[in-house]
């Protein structure tokens, strides 16, 4: 009888299915149905009729887009409810969820950081972090690319196109 290698246990645990396709389909259909309901309710509040000599009310187009989205969500929900072989297939594993989180969580932090440190500094940090930890680039390359992209973006939007984007304390220190 052979001994169990602890690494093999970790590999089995990491590849264990986390969520089935059926559960994911049902969850997404319910989320889209809820979003549709919110948009429909707000479109009713704004008015979704066609106004004589004015055209569409503010909620006109969102209302009909949300109705179509709600119908599609109901169809997807009905298709996902019965148990099937396709629905039992795993959508992702524990390891796959970890990989998705490694991309999603930094993106959320990046978007939140824009409000505090501005888009250019946040972008430089985001690019450098990914180059270092995901791409395994040398530190000098990560700093060069991240700084270069942010400087070119700043020049393009703020100087050439005159499109103001969210700025933070660094840009304020330079008078922008």
C-alpha cells in the first residue's frame, strides 16, 4: 500500500468543483431579472410613454430594453431549472475561482483607488503590480512601462484632447 502524498491531496482539493453550471445559470438569471425589475420600476417612475410633439419620455428606451432583458432572463431561468447532465458540469473549481479572484479583486481595488489617488497613479500601480506578480517582469521594466503608459495617457487626455479625468494629490502637486 502506498502512502498518500500531501501534495496530491492539495491538488484534488484545488480541482474540486466549486459551482455547477446549473447553479450559476440560475444565479445569473435571477440577478438579471432583479436588475430588469429595478430598471422597469424606475422607467415607470420617469415615464415610458411616447409624448405628443416631444418624443420618448426619459424611461422609454430603458423600459423596453429592461423588458427584453427580463424576458431573456425568464427563458434562461426556465431552461436552467430542470436538472440535466449539462447543468451538473462544473462551472469552476476552487483553483479556478482563486485565479478569477486574482484578477477581479485587484480590479476592484484599482477602481476604488481612482477616487483617492487619481486615475493616472492608480493605473501605474495597477500595471506595475500585474507586471511584477502575474507577468514576473523585472522591477525596472514594470516601473518603466507603468510610468510610461500613465505619462502618455496623461498627455493624451489632459493636454492634447483636453479631457479631464479623475486626478489625485500627485497631479494637484504639479498644478493640474
